[in-house]
C-alpha cells in the first residue's frame, strides 16, 4: 500500500468517483484517507476513502497546504488551478 502525504494529489480507482483527482487533507484513526475536492468535499467536510481504492501520483498541491493546515475551505476555481484539472 502506498504512503500518502497531506497535499498529495491522488486518483480514485473505485466507486462512482472513479478517475477523479482529490487532494489528501489528513487521515482517520481507522486508516481511511481524508480527501478534498471543493465541488462536494471541502476541508471542513472531507471525503473519507479506503487507501486501497486510491492511486497515488507524484504531484503535490503545495499552495493548498496553507488552507488545509488552517482548516479553511478552498474555492473551487483556486483548487482546480492548483491541481491543474
């Protein structure tokens, strides 16, 4: 299983969101990964997903780390410019 880091861009491999890119915002005690994608899941209410259902990438959204660490929600336009999608 891949190690994930806060700010890393990952791709969903399973579920109705297959192929969508998310940014890792944290981790749950049960091992699930907290993901953000502002149209539906933001920093204040992230999506929780099993890490086995994610594909890691080498890309990171460094400019979003400030928002994630502060717990502030991210504007969708800014998010997609940062992620490049």
